[in-house]
C-alpha cells in the first residue's frame, strides 16, 4: 500500500478554501448511456455530486463504466439521457463552439499521455495555448511556470522518446493546466506507471489540489490511488453506482461485495493455514478462541497493550491490516487468545476496544 501522509497531515494538505468548501461543483443527474447496437446500458441513471476543491475518485473493474462516465463529463460522449451540470451550466445546452471553449478551461489527464512525438516537452505543453491564440510572451511565461510546478525544467528540450513514463505523465499534467482550469479530469492517470512513479504522481496531484484548489475527478481501478489521494469515492459496477461516501468510511466498512474486493480484499479472508483448523465449538482443552477486531473509523484504536491487559494470558497476533485513512484507523486484526477463554466472556471484554467484533470460532493445533 502506498502511503503518502501521516495521520493528521491529509486534511491540512487537501482541504478546500473556506470560501468554496461545501459548494457543489459537478452535478450528475440521472445519467444513462447506451451505445448503438448494445442491449445493455453502459451507464444506468448515475447520480453524483462533487464539491468544489475536493478529490473525487470513481473506482470499478474493467468494463464497469468508468471511462464512459468520465467521457460524458467532458462531453466526448453524449449521454442517452440525464444531465451533467458544472458550475450551474448544463453541458447539454452548450453549442459546439461553447463546448470547445468550456473544454479549454477543463483539464484532462490521460492514461497513455497522448504526447506528440515530434515536439519537445516545452512544445507539447505550449501547444494548447498556441492553438487558442495565446500571445507568445504569455505562452513562454506559462510554460516556465508549469515546468517548475511539475519539476521538468531540466528536461524541457527533451523529446517524448527520451522521457520515462512518470516524466511523460508530468508533461501531460502540465499541459492540462495551461488554461488554469478549475476542474481536472483524470482517466486512469497512474495505471501505466510503476509503484514508485505512481507515488510521485499522486504527490504532485495533491500539491496541485492544495496550491490551486482545483476540483479533481479521477477514475481508477487501483485501490492505492483511492486510498491515498481521494476525499470521496464512488464505486461503479455494471454501469451503476453501488456505493459512495468518504474514503475512510467506504474503505473501512464496505457494504457491497464488489467494494470489498476492490478496496479491501482481506476484509473477510482468514489465513490459509488457519482455515482447516477452525471449528465453531471447542474441540479440545487447548483449543484457542479466534477473534477478529475491525476498525472502521468510529473511535476505537488498535492498541495491543490495552487488548493484552483486558484479556490476559497468551495472545497471538495472526494478521493485521490497519491503516490510517483521513486520520482514522481502518482495517482489522486477527488474534488467537489463551485457551481458557470462552466466547461470551471475550465478547464482553473486547467489544469496547473495537468498532466491530467477530468470533469465527476455535482453533485447534496451531
């Protein structure tokens, strides 16, 4: 798991300004899309709100409808029905010319960079301004500013073929910012990158969100991206939004099986070595009680010392996957308790120190 911030840092880093916090920036109403010749809808009555200045993630498996949704957001696809309203403007009401002007003020970052191989880094960044008729002096100033922002001053005269994947994506990010957008759309912006490079790109997007207060909507299938970058997340499956909410809430206590598999695949799994040894009742005097403590950001803290003090005796930590999301502990611990413990007594002892407590049974011979 990529981790970019310590508990407490995230809110300060990514909070929208006081003037804009809480205002709706993007409103999606009843959005549906069916492609010609298809019997199934790619999108089914999608409703979402994105507040100004937040980073909103849309996660789902391949074919779930993510790309169709983001393409409807910038009107590269026309929905079959429904509305996309941005800053109070219904995009469906815009003329072709108005839509071109609107797109210039909306940044777009692509998975495969889409750089022109015959132009240098500087020329790739400058191109949208040149097409828009921005004066040469203003173009130079803006490119210099963006090269500094994305850390490519020393590579400005390099060709795309001479760049790493992360450097190419930095060029793409700079190009998306040339018209000072208030909205940035990211289409699988890190899925073609290795983990270390992904970490640097996520840090850059956080920096941009902090410094420029840009609303970011991104689609991804990567759990780490949602975990480390987003304020809010929506899960899409077969064209429908099946779950949504603050990242810490959805990540720590997913309600749908698809969400559990995408965001927290270890949500219900038991270690393979334990499964054949587990029984619902005590089999021998030395059988030990297995307990699962879940932390869902509701206030309980994963304190092993406090747990040991409460239950006493031998305590074995079998598995732990607890992380801090939005300054809240989320995840679970699996513990084997001393053989003398019974389930009813343990439930009374440990319920106060976990957000959720499960007792799968007894383990014999471990």
